[in-house]
C-alpha cells in the first residue's frame, strides 16, 4: 500500500528541510560578518 512510502518520504522531506535551514543559517551569518566588517556609509562629522 501507499503507507509504506510515508515514512521514507517524510524522512526525506525533513532531511532536505534541515539541509536548507542549515545553509540559510550559515549564509545569514556570513552576511552579518561581511556587513559588520565593512565601514559604515554614514559618517559623523
């Protein structure tokens, strides 16, 4: 029956979701470091 495919499919979806959010977290961290290391465009006199 189709119920035999539910477990592996759910596991695959969870794995892909986990990989995506791991990548997203790393990407955001790299962007934050790049943003904080660049000089500010606004300068105070």
